[in-house]
């Protein structure tokens, strides 16, 4: 009795765990903001099973360093630079969940779900990186212009209710575009004169001149306000605004930095020759050393001489990388950037940025796949249709042949599908079309364990054993066959996973999880069902098997 | 109670020479074709460009061909894909067309799109899928596929040597090797395109066929312990017959799912599903007619060293009699521990 209860508890816990994994969760994705056309972070609730590109449509690109026009000294380093550059440009793709990853040390994989135009995607990826150093707005000219901008926005009918960041937009962080629009409609026109303006409510002065912090969830609002013509007109001459790459958290909120920088770079990546990260032995600081060309050194010496004690923003592809360092003294051909107590990893990353701007990595596309969204939809529909028909056939065979025991096996099969999907979600694997086939195939194989057990029980019954004994022996005798056959199949699938790529790996993973789930359901869960059944009917003479 | 093949007592092994003949009749012509024509590798393996086009109206393949010819693209292969509104246009690398050399796969895709625009009119067709694979990636994949099959053999051999005995392992691996040969012949007969997914199907077939062999061998292992007077020939026949109902049922349920995939899951998965359906036949066949006779042959050649007689293998006798439940397999349930 106690045994049954503990088995039921374990089964219940497994069901809970699988259901828990499948509960729609908040996932952060980048989406295009309707009002500004720019990318922002957004959260959506959805079942956490990732669909492969073959199911949702999109572009898959594999890139390698192009050595056809001359050897590249360090291809692995070149691919790391390329990855950094592609990551900086990730918003330009305009897709919700881009994947950028290095595989095998020398290949860059870029996956763009939902993107349709391969030429455009390739253009963005293969464009040469542009690095520049610019002095930040040391005289706070942008800051001085903010009140005028607020006034202009007020004139245009844009306002933010309440002081500071709007309460509405804080409550509905992910939905600020709409909230601001609503605020625009409802707020009365005359009462807002004494309140801070729409723009100044969003920008907080940062630690250095020309640095402003914007709450992460309000970045799209700030972007759309700054893009308005009445604001653009008021941005002081010679000043440009650039967003930072990093999101900084202060307490519970996270902020993105916006920098007002001079519109002319003091030097560009063309003049940069080397950049390396190291840890300074004396001060224990992380440091990036860089070397400029001779010509660049002369220009840099003159410019830095004029800008001692100013801050210098390092901008790659229009994005400010890290916090701008201060210029301590005139710098010639060799300089160093001190990162204070930042980690060596940060320093390495900055050095990579500098090198990416200096030595563009010529990328060749070695593999390209574009799946139209309609094809992906058709694949899902066809896959589900085949799955439903296959499962119905399997259920019919089992119930007709094994009667009540077959019903138990089919019930366990339901749990099996739940466990497999839960496992896929829990480990964060991607479901592909071959994976869908693997799932369906493992439904057929999953029942093998039950078939083995039931046949064994029938044999034992035929040998004149009592129902209870026959069930026990059926389970124990079938076990060695079940284990050996499943383990060897799982080993083959595992090798498929190790050696295969993309879709084949997806298939192998689904098969492995399916095998594990089928062992658990066929052996453990069905056994529990039998125990309950036998307990309810202790005097049972014939078994419906 | 519905029972199929219960208490069957067919003399399966007696027909083994006929079975060898049958399997040779499948493999030999298949391999002859294979050596003459090779396999129809997908561009994933050869490198090249694939463009899948869906047109508004049904078209003949020749219309597309003449359209491409008019634009100067001559070497492309054109096939319908499931329906006569869906076409797959392939241009493999290494074909004689000079425009395809030097990794110009993307240019090929653009050239085809331009040709279709000119010939069919823009908007009257839609490009639903394009793939372009460089030659290097293709070569890598070929190597990986062979590696995968090789490693799966080694691992299986090791696992079976540990769990059973090396004679069983060798017999099972030879049966699996036979299955790979018949499957290659099958792929060659139907001229299926060998894509990565089909290689995946072949490896799954390996797992499935092995699974089937192991179920029978498990019974052989048990019967060798139980009936010490009978010879291996009888034991093998007995074990195959005893597991026959299971074979019929399991193959039935698996076949139901693979046939559903063949008929309903669409063109992309069809080669995969066909290979898997064939796998059920060849896997069952080889478990009975390759694995079992090979085991007999190995046993005759290298008899087990057990003193009681040639048929009792060392591994089988070293396992203590009684239910062979591996520890921890069925959590907490000891035999006879009835609740």
C-alpha cells in the first residue's frame, strides 16, 4: 500500500515537473517598436519550446574567414572579431531571436528566424566594421538644450504625466509606447507647465559629461522622442547622440547609456594597428594597450593634447562600447586604456572591439539556407497531421490487442508525450522537423517496452501462474531486454548527436529524451497502474491483457 | 483474447539458405547500381545550390527548363517536389558549368531568380526555400557521416560485449552491417536523395535493427540458461518463436507511425520515412536470418569454453540463475515483493 502511494507521489512529481517546464514563461526577445521603427527588448509569454528555422522560416548562414584573397594569420581570432561585430549589429537584422555563435572554433553561425531577404542579411553581416574615437559633449551643450526640447515637445502635444518617470510606464514597462500614447490623449493640455518635460523625465545625468542614463524599458520612447523633427532641430551643432551597448543595472532597475558626442571622430580604426588586454602588475588594473600607425600617432597626439581630461567614446558601428575612458595626458603612437577594477574579460572584449575595427575579417558564406515562412507552416501542419494519424493507429492496435492493459499503456503514452515535451523545454532544445519525426517514431518504439512486458505476462499466465505472480514476473523478466535494447539505441542516438549538425542533432536529442521518457513511463508508471489495479481486485483470476 | 503467433513453432533457421539468397538478390544488384552510378547525394554533401519554387499554376518541368536555358543556365537539375506547382532546382558544384565554380553559389541563386522573373514573370512564383552549400562544408559532412556509422559500430560492439558476450556482439554488428548494405541498395533502387536527414534515418535504422536483435538475443541468453540439453539451433528457433508475438506487435505499431509519415508528413520527411519503413523489414529479417545463423557459425568456429558443452557461453553461465533484474532498474521492486 505504502509502495503504491510513494510510486503515485513520484509519478505526480514527474508530471508536475513536466507541466512546470511547459508553462508559458516570460521570454525576452527583441522586437521592432511600432512607433519608432527601432529595436527594443520586450517580454512575451509563450510555451518555452524553441522551433527550429525549418519550422518557423528564416535564414541560416554559416560563415568562415575568407582566405581566398590571401592567408589570414589567425583565423580563429578573426572569427571572434567578426562575431563581436555581428553582435553589435544584431538589431539591424530586425528579427526577434537572432542566434550568433561560433562553432568548431572557425565558423560563425548566424540564424535569423523570420527574416526573408538573404541579400539584406548578408549585406549587414559582411559590411566592414567601422571604429572611431570621439570626444564626449564636455560642455554639456546637449544638456543645456533639453529644456528647449521639452518645450518643443510640449508644443507638439507630447507630455508625461506626474514627475519623474511616468508611473504608467513603470507599471507597464514592456508597453511604454502604448502607455505614452494613452497619456498623450488623456492628460489635459494646460496643467503641465510646471512639470518636467517629456524628455528630461526620461534622461538621468550619468557619471561623466555627455552621459545620460535611460531606464531600459523606456529606451524605445526616448528613441522615438529623439527622432522627432522638432527635437532633431534643437540638438546643438557638432553634437551627435549615440547609444551605448551595455545595459547597466542600478538597484532594481536597468539603464542604457546614451552619449552626446562630438560629430567628428578624432581618429578612426584605420589608424589602429594593435590592441591587447593585460592585467597591470603594479596597480592590478585591467588595461588595454593599443598601437597606432605612425601617421595616426601624430594625429592622435595633437588631438589628445587638446583634449586632456576629456572623455573619449569608443564607437563601433555607431554604438558606444563600454564607458568612455578619460584622456589623462597627450597620447602618441602607443596608448593604454585603464579599465579600473573591471575584469580581464572586459578588457579582452574591449581589445577585441578595437581589433575588429582595425582589422576587418573578410567573411565568406559557406552555407546558406532560407526557409520561407509558408513552408515552415506547412511542415508543422503536415507533421501534426501525420502525428495524429500515427498515434490514433497505435492506440487502436494497443487497445484492440491488449484490451484493458492496452488502455493502461496508452494512458502511460500520454504521460510519455508530456515528459518528452517537458524534457525538450527543460533542457532548452530546439524542435526541428526531423525532431518531430523522431518524436513520432519514438512513440512507436516507446510501446515496445509495454509490448515486451505484456507478452511476457501472457506467457507466464499460460504457464499456469497466478495473475499476481504473472504480472510480477512479466515485469522483472522483460526488464533485461528493455534495458539492453534501449541503451544501445540511445548510444547510437548519442553518437548521432556528437557527430551530426543542426537538424540531425535535433533529431538525436528528441530520440534520446524520448527513450528516457519511454523507459520511465513503460516500466515505472505502467507498473504502478498494474499495482493499483491488482489491489482493487485482489481476487482477479483472469487478466485483461 | 486476441493472440497472434502464440506458441508458434516455426523452424526459422531451416530456411536460412533461402534467406541468404534473398538478401543477396537485393544487395548485389543494388551495389552494382551503386558502384556504377553512385548515390544521389543532396547538395549538403556535394556543395551547390538548391532553390525550391512554388508557382501559382501547375507547370511542366520542361517549361522551367526552357526558361532557365533561355537565361543561359544549362546544368541545373529540375524536379517536381510533391505537387506539380512545386519545383526543386538544383545546381551541384563540380558540374561542368563554369559559373558554379569558385563558390559562386549565391550568384547561382540570384541568376535563377532573375531567369524565372524573366520567363514566368515576377509574382507568378514564390521562392520558398533556398540552400547554398560551399564545397568544404559538403566534404566535412561526408566524413562525419562515415564517422558516425563507424563509431556506432564500435560502441555497440563494446556494449554488447559487456552485457552479453563478444559472440553476441559480433553477430549483432554483422547483422547491422547487413542492414546498412540492404538500406543502401534500397536507397539506390528508389534513387532517394541522400541528405543529412536520410543519413539520420540510416543511423536510426541501425538503432532499431540492433534493438530487435537484442530482444531475440536476450531470450537466447535466457533460454541457454534454462534448457541446457538443447543445442543452439533449437534454442535460436525457440527464442525467435517466443518473441514472435512481440515482434509482430512492435513492428506493427512502429510501421503505423512510419507509414503515417510516408503518406502525410510531406516531401521533406518522405525519404526519411521511407528508409525507416524499410528499416522495419530489414531489421526484422536480419535479426532472424543474419544475427542468429551468424551466432551459430561463430559458436561453431570459436566454441564457448564451458565444460558442459559448446553451446553454453561463459557469460551466460556466470550470471546467477533467476530473474536477471539489473540493480536499480525498477526502482525498489524486488521480485515477489507483492504489495
